C-alpha cells in the first residue's frame, strides 16, 4: 500500500483535497477522513465556491457533491472542464479543442481529478457524472474504505501525470535550447523566425535580424584551447541575452561562434542601437585575445537587416541580407556593424 510520501516527490507538501458539499456534517466527515490519510483539506459549500477555490488554491483532487444550492455538482464539473479546455488551448497552441468531449478533456486533465459524491445511484445520474467530466464517483452512504482507495488511486494517477509533464517540459527545453550557452538553438530560431514573419506580415510591422560573429574565434580556440573557447562563448551569449531589449526578442546560437538576434517590431535604428550595445558589452568583458588583429580583447562583427514582411517575400531574404551585412563587416576589417536594407 502506498504511503503519503509517495505523492511528495514533486511537492514537499501533502496533497491538497478540495471538498465541495453543502452538508456541514458531511464536509466535517470528509475532512476528518482525508486528514487521517495525511492530506490537506479546503472546504466549500457549493459549486460556485468550488470554482473560486479551484482557481485560488489549485487542488490535487476535488471531492464534489452532486446536489448543492447555487450551483450543483454537474454544472460545477462542466465549468471545471471549460477551464481545462482553456488550459489545453494554451498547451496545444492553435489546435481547436471546441469539439473535445468532457470525458476526453478529463483524460488530459488528470492532474486535478474530480471524484463525485452522489446519493443518486441510478444509471442516468452515473452517466451524467462521467459526461460532465468526473474521473470517478462514490455513492452515499459513503463506504469509507472505498473512498480512501479511490482518492489514493486518483492522486497516484495525477502524480504520474505531473512527472510526465515535468519530463516533457525538460525535453522541450532540451529540444529548443543550445546546451552550451543556454540560448535558443537553431531549431527554435527557425520556428520563432517563421512564426514572427507571418504575424508581422499581417500587422505590417517591421522585423530586424542581427547576425554576429566572434572575431578570429578559431585563432582564439587554437591559442587558448577549446574549454576556454566554450567559456568565451558562454560569456558572449550572456551579454547578448542581457542586452536584448524586449520580451519578444530572441537570441539564438546560430552555429559555432555565430549568434542571431530576432527583433520583432523593430526598425533599423532600433536594431543598430541594440547591436551597438551588444558590441560594447562584449568589449567590456575584456576577454584577452592575443590572436586578434583588431583588438587585444574579444570583439564582435555584426550584420543587420530590416524589412516589413509580406506574404510574397521569403523570410530567407532577410537572413541572406543580414548574412551579407555580416560578411561585409568582416571583409572591411571586423569589429564593426554593417546595415543592409532590403
């Protein structure tokens, strides 16, 4: 039999049970039964209060009576499913979940299972409970051993879901993050750049792209070794990330010692300001680079391109323009900023 510690691997606190029942005596009995199992308990007396409490405390499980004033258990369960649909929209992006049944939503939403408690034991009421989105049900008079087992089972399922969710989030981060610098990787860059291009084409708003390269980085690696080169990349990456101006800006490791900065809603003058700040920030690191012919310290060459996207132009045109600007900056002596206009 699983102990209370089985549910504490993600949170140090015992599971929180939300009890919704208009009968004071029943709430007291449910509280006592749950607290004897080591759970924390929050009580409410109707469906409306249940919705408010759910939003406020985010319980691990809801014990929901069917027959209550103000809002009954069936209606409350349906409202909770609407909250779940909104959560799914956020989780699944543009996928239309309007046609999802409540039972399917309940399957996805295992982190907050709903155990309905009803004095109605006819088949229609049971079917209605599951259609509303209930994970399970017990009938009154309550068989307390059955209730404890079902609560424990639902909490265990919710814990497994949370562990899977945490693992999925970690995998998503690994899939989108450069392992050395912590910046967005090339995959994330491509996804974000294409999505911003389409959005800004609709808004007729500008986008700027900065491509930058650490000057003579191969010579730096040859002189100081690859471990020192990795540290250099990390320090430069931190400067670029800290200098990015807006929450929409994305700084990515584009490849090797090359970085890219996507600047939505930014004209060329704004991009030039950001690029100059990044260049100055790297210079102020004062990372000694005796192999450089332009400075005794590590420096950056940067290329900038700006355009107002449209559906007739390929996003690659902006990348090519920024790349040409970067190439020109390096050809003209490095440690400088060049802007290309499309």
